C-alpha cells in the first residue's frame, strides 16, 4: 500500500514539473496583455519606445508599441535592422519575461521543483544590460511578433517586435507572426518518476 502511494506521488510530481514551459529566448515569450493593468502596459510601451531610440542611437525609422496587445517593432535606420532588445532592461521582451517569471512563481507556490524551473526556463533569459551603455545600432535582419524571430550571442544581432512604419505608441493591433512554439520543460522529472514507478512495480 505504501509503495503504491509513493508511485502515485512521484507520478504526480513528474506531471506537475512538466507544466512549466521551457524557453530559449525572451523573444519567444508572451503573456496575456490583460494579465497586467493598462497603466503598466502604457509604461512598458513608453520605456520600449525610449530604449528603441537609445539602442538605435536616435536613427530609429520604425518605433512602434501597441499598449493593448504588447506587440512592438523597432528598426534602426542606420542599417534597416533591429537591435537585440532581449538583452536589455526597459524593453518589451524583458518586461514580458519578468512578468512571465512572476506569474510562474506565483502559480507554483509550494512547489519547489516548479519554482526552480521558473527560474531556469524563464528568468535566466530576461535581459539585464543597461540600454544606455550599449553599442548602438541594429542587426542584419528584422522580425515580427511580440516575441519575434532569431536570437544570437551578440547583443547587436537579432530581431524583434511587430508592426510597420512610423514612431511612437500606437493602439492598433498587430499580428504576431514570429512566435516560437515553447516546449514542455522538465522532461527529466517525468523520466525520473517513470523510472521510480518501474522500480516500485517490480517490488510489488
């Protein structure tokens, strides 16, 4: 009876761990815009717009952020490409990343394994560099979506955002085309649970 109870507990632990999504970049992350207040979304867009201009050294030809959808786009005129927003604070990818981490932590109160997965799979990808101290300029490509296309090791080589043309905050809705599908995290926990099930089944 005890062995059966342990098997059930281990299986449940493995299933719970699998609920935390695993990301490779903050550009892949998105949240429900309605999970944060309109005031916060407006503040995020204002900061995103400012950081875009700073990272582009004020050559930004496209600088958009939709406070309703959190879609954004930043293109530097110096090379018609996007700066690596995901590496910097005060940018939309980092705002979304930090908020997603907070939500993940809150949803997993009392589950130490899942909260560790929140740290590893989400928080570790949130930008921490000061945009005012960055090397100015964009990358060789640009993407679309509130968490857009490719990421590279260089803080000056990636793409971001969604939208087209113009500067500043907008209330229009942009489509998110570059969203990478997240994978389920902590498969190791499931494997460990499955292995334990086999051991206890043998003992029975």
